[in-house]
């Protein structure tokens, strides 16, 4: 009896020893783009073309993943970040996305920039069940898990921001005559819808002029002259950085001094306001959800210190005061959290499950603003703070 028991004991140990590697392996689940040693992430951003100022977002993200790799990766896996230039052209966005998914075998697409650009690939990625995570655009269509369960936005929606501008106008200038400059695409239309929703039945009375521009236009000078000629005393500037700077500078040249609301995507002091002329930009109102690196009130905080240290070490060619770099840094931190939560289950389905299970503070989010998602909430950041440029920095608007 004793001998038989000993034999069974050793047989059991041998079986456990053989089963152990298999059991460990069974706990690891991978889809294309993930392995024991690597996680492949796809991205497109305009490094060239009319909105190439946004290219620094992609570079900041690359720098953050380089930081993670230098620290040992995520659960021992190295991040391979494949970022392509689409020149802000939807046709190129489609081409680059197909290459990244079908040729390069990425696990997911991340932080891809532009409304029309992401719309062009949204159906394709959802049909292939490839996560389209943390889209760098504030269109409302990125928060529709019922129809597009593989797509999630990140920043506050353009409609939320446009509505906040409109409500502030009605509260502070109830008789305002509003002029609007907007990019003639879904980016501009989404902002406009927010403005119209915020103005409500007052929209027809308040809006006295509306001008559009195409991404390929050389300037918006003629549009600005027309807007001034309308007699408007309030200006909503729905433009990307190049055209936003042109509009600010042209308004000064023609002596037009309306109350000026500028969309968040063009609020960067270094990329937009400095080229336009800081004095010309004085008084501009925008809405933010991020800390402004040059704001003296954030100096000495651990949040800003961490960001500045990152920029010095991993992206020394970048401008730390450019809020676009803050976006790239914060987006990458959000994806880091998703991948850490995913653990060894690096399937695309689990990536989306983890992305829809976030509750976190990001160091460079504006104080009082956090990031949360849920199974039916694909809008991670849903608060903004109105701020006004005083000639050197943005200060809160009460």
C-alpha cells in the first residue's frame, strides 16, 4: 500500500510538471500583432500637407512608447509603433490603414488623426474587428458602440465644445451678431452642429455670416474680409492650426476686433498663437481639457515635472510648450493603461473590453477632469473648461 501510494504521488507530480507549461500557455491569448515579446500598434497622422503641425502628436506618441520600451515594455513585451503619414488625405488614410492591418499585422489602430480620415476607415476596421482606439478627433461618431463596437474616441466632442461656446455667448452677449469660419468637411460640420444646438432658437437671429474654406486653400483672407463686412461682433473660428493662425493675423490687419472663440484643436500657443502674433491673439477664448505647459500656475507640480522630464529625455526636438505634444503624451498613457489591464490576454476583443473599463486620472488633464469609459460609454473625456488668452497664457473663464 505504501509503495503504491508513493508511485501515485510521483506520478501526480510528473503530471503537474508536464501540465504546468501548458496551463501557463493557455492563459496567454494572442491575436495578430501580439506575442510573448511584442505588441504591434498602427497609426496614421499628417506628417506632411496642410495640417502637418499635427505631426508632432505622432512623434510624441512614438517617444512615449520608446520610454516604455526603455523601461522593459509592458509585461515584458516591446511596443512596435508603426506610424504612417497620410498627409490628411482620406484616400491615403485608407491605403495606410490597409497596409498596417494586412501587411504589417498590427494588433490595433491607435490615435489616428482626423475626422474624414477616420471615417474613411471606420467601417473597414469594424468589419475586420480591429480596434480603432482613441481616435484623435472630436466627432461624435466615435462614441457609438451599438453600430461601431470597435471604434472609440478620446477627447471631448466637437459638439460639446461648440455648444459651450454658444451658451457662453448667450450668457455674456445676448444680442451678439455671430460670424463663423469653418472648414468645409465633417470636422467643421460637427462643431457647427454644437454651436447651433447651443444657440437653439436664437441661432437664426444671432448668426449673421458663415464662411467656409477647403483644406487645400492657400489662405482664408477673403473669408475674413467678408466676415468683418457682415457687421458681426462675435467670431467663432472653426479652423485647423494653419488657417486659425491666418484668421487671427488677418483680423488684426483689417482692424476687426470681435469677441473671438477659437476651437481647442488650434489653441496651441507655440503652433498657432505665436505665428499669428501673441498681441493679435490677446482675448481669444477657447475650451480646454489639458494643462497648458507654459501656464505658471502649473509650474512646480509633479504632473508637469513628469511631462517635462519625458520631453527632455525622449523627445528633445519637440516643443514642450506645444499642447499638441501633451495630447500625444496623454493618448499614449491611456493606451498604456489598456495594455496593462489586458495582461496576457492580448486579443482584440479583450483590448476593447479593457478600453471600455477605464477610470483613471491622467497627469496632464486639466485639474478636475478625469477619464472614464463603460460598455455603453465610448467618450473617455467629457468635460472642458473655458479659458481666455491674456497675451502670455490661458486663464480660466468663470
